C-alpha cells in the first residue's frame, strides 16, 4: 500500500472544501492582519468549546505557558513541577522565567504525571528549602487528559497553581469535564500537526480567572496598558495572526466531529491489536484526542524498521526525557530518579493516527503490526 500518512492534513483540507480558502480570502480582503476581527470570534468559540470564561489566543503553545507564569510573577527561587517525559517547551518556559523546573515521573500506563511521584517531589523541595513550590504543569500527553482530580487535590493541599499543558490534549475530557474544570489555566498549541492545528504557529490560554486573563492580554502585546504607548509591564510580542485565527474558526467547527472519528480509529486499534502489543490505557471516563497512538516495544528499532519496510510510517515521542537532555540535566528530579520516563523513552513509538484514515489503510496497518509483533 502506497503513501500512508502519519498525519494527513491534506485529507482534512479536502474535507473542508473551500472553507479555508474562503476564510483566508476574507482576511486578505479586510486587511486587518494583526488582531483582526477573527481573533475575537475564535476566542469566543474556544471559550464555548473549552467551557471556560476567557480565552487569550497567542503566538504558539510555548508562549501560551509563559503567559500565566509571567502573569503570576513566577521567577528566581520558585519551583515549578513538570513531567520529564514531554516536549521541551513545558520546562523551557519555566527556566526562561528564572524559576527552577523540578522533574516528575509519569505513570507507565497513561504516560501522564504520576501524582504519587509529584507528592515526593514537592516534599523533597520543601525539605531542602532552596526553592519555593509555586506551580504544577501537567501535560495531557498524546491527547489523554491527566489525572486532574488527583493533581488538583495535591495543588490545593500545597497552595500551588495548576496549569494543564493541553498542547496535545485540548478537547480531551474526564467524566465529561475538560481540564479547565480543575486547572487554573489550560494552554494549547495550534502547531499544524496538533489535533486542533492551524497552518503555522499558534496557541491559546484558557481560564476562568478574568483578572489573570486581563494581565495575559496585556503581556501578549508587550505589556500594554490602556494607553498604547504607556506599557505597564514587561511583556512579549505573542499575538496570534488573524489569518491563523480565520483558519482555526473553520477547523474548530469540525473539531468535535474529528475527535469522535479519532476515537473510532483508536478503538479499532485497541480491539484488534490488544492481544499483540501494549495498547494505550485510557482513564475510565476519559475521552482522548489521540494526538498520537503510542505503543511500546523492547526492540523498538527493529519493529519500526519492519513497519517502514511495509510502507508504514512511525515516530518516536520522546527518545530522551528532558532530565537526560543537555540543557536540563542539572535541574532537580523528584524522588529517587525517574525510572518510568527512562524506560518508556527506550520503548515508545507511535502509529499513524488521524481522523481521515480509511478502513482499508487501517486494516493494512493492523495486519502488518500483527504480523511483525506476531
Ligand atoms: C506538550 C507540549 N507542550 C508545548 C508545546 C509547544 O507548542 P508550540 O510548538 O506551539 O510552541 C508542544 C508542541 O509540540 C507540546 O507537545
């Protein structure tokens, strides 16, 4: 079988017909490329979809995490707890504020932050007394919502803020509630390959805290005050482009439908492959956005090579947890090391996953995985 896509953005474009082109043409016509009317429309639509009061769109999913950290005044002397098994941005933004990322291990079945290990990490930081615990950033890795009821209890018990880095899991839910039900702030990325992606860089911050949202709106435009030339705080240039907002309005309209399609594909993978490989565990009551469909193998490279031979693309997220990476290896780790992150980094790889995968293509992938894992 030819040309199997890992993620098929062209199929989504075909499904949307001329909607994206029409939306872009409208922006070219009105010419308000910076903070044009589509920004407010998108933010309102994201509030409705994410069931939150305020959405601040921004330049990318990295700045989206910076904005609340900056708004809360997180900086030198503060500890921010992050999983090590994530994309670098989650910890990078913490280090950029001058605060210290403290690495926490993940659960082996959901790949998300381990609440018990988080408690150990907080206790370590408190005992050492060098840094003050301030924030927990949980990541909804591969599209699955983290265990927010447990994380929120820990945040409350320790007086910490809770951020959901939902770059991969925006739209995921637990018992019908999205992360914003528990987290002070939800951040997301509209990087093209994300479940809700645009055609360039983009991101958003969602919150029910109106005062925080006001500060983040100021921060994303250089710390502006009510007078454009009286900046009241040090900020960023972190606006979302109007063109990307126009694209996202169209994509958000079909996002709920796409999440359902992704879940049909994931359910079939689980049903057919469950006896051959370790398929992802979904928390009871959770709906994942399936940014990735990630399985494990102790001989990953051989398995990936055999699948490649059959024309099936795969990808590894992540081959090195952050605490093993050069820029991050000297930051503290909670508990006695991060054994689950260490192990999974050598074993995980992801199969093609997107809402437009046809049955025949999935059958071909499934048959080959069965043959190779036999
Ligand atoms: C978990 C996570 N956080 C943050 C980001 C950063 O998003 P962006 O690339 O839009 O800055 C990503 C993107 O890859 C991500 O996967």
